[in-house]
C-alpha cells in the first residue's frame, strides 16, 4: 500500500522542508508546484493541499466552505494563527477540527475537498500501476 504524506501547501513547505526533499528524492516540490502528487520512493508519496482560488499557498482549512468556517464556538470564530489571531475572539486549527468539523460533519459541504481527494485517488492509481495491482 502507498504511504501518503499530506502537507499544507503553506509555510510548512518552506525551503527548510522542500530543499532537502528535492535534493534527496530528486523532486521539484515548492509552494508554486502544481503536480497532483510527488512519488518520493518505493511506496512513499507526498501530496500538497491544492491551490484554492488562485492563492499561492493553501491549508486544509481552505477547502471548507465559508459557512463552515463561520460556525462559532463559544462565540469565537476560526482564524489562522498568526497575523490578526486574537485568542479572545478566535479559535485555531485544533479546536476548529474538534469542535466544529467533528460535531457538524454530517451537515458540512465537503465539495471543496474534491481536488484533494482526486490527488489521493491519483496516488492510489499510480501505486497500483507500479506494483501491478488490478
């Protein structure tokens, strides 16, 4: 089976991460790369979150619709940590996942995840072709 590393296509994929990956595996991973996935070695793959609305970087939370990102938790709204984040009025990624996404999973519009799921399906197909699976 393939092992898939899923990374936010943001500052996590900084030159500190991308440069060693590229030199060790001979890839061309960067925030700007648009490949659906990168085959690193044997059964190891890397998938980045897809670009959203032409933005140069993306995070998995970008795949949620605006309605989901505006569900309040104790009067606080989701906001990425960093510039503009205020603990008094915002929640970060972990509370968003546990206190918004998990309890509302059946009501969330998941359409924004289609491009990411297509990338994962492409990895499965690529790996199956490499190992000769039906």
